[in-house]
C-alpha cells in the first residue's frame, strides 16, 4: 500500500506517512487550526517505496549472499 505525506504550503508542517485519506484530513485539520482564513494548499508526497520493507537493494544483497554460501558449501563438498 502506498504511503502519503502532506506538506503545508504556508509553514513547515508535514503529516506523518499514512494513507492518502488520512494525510488529506490531517492537512485540512492543520489549515483549520493554524491558517483559518487561508484556502488549504501545499503538496502531497508519495513514498518512493515501502518504507517498512527490505527494498530492492536488500533483496539483491540477500540473493548474492545466498549464492556465495551455496558456492562455498559445494566447494567444500558439503
């Protein structure tokens, strides 16, 4: 699931990484509280990957280490 974060267009406020709906509601709440006479704006950011996952580089490293261990075991007759 993609993660979203909102950035306020008036100040440095950012929401946490969450769903699109929750980030949008957090921005509306922020504008209502901190910028009451300003139309909500700013920007939305989509997480480039799964921030909680291993990622592509992690999987490549796991495969390389696995191949290395396999080669070492077969070399030693194991």
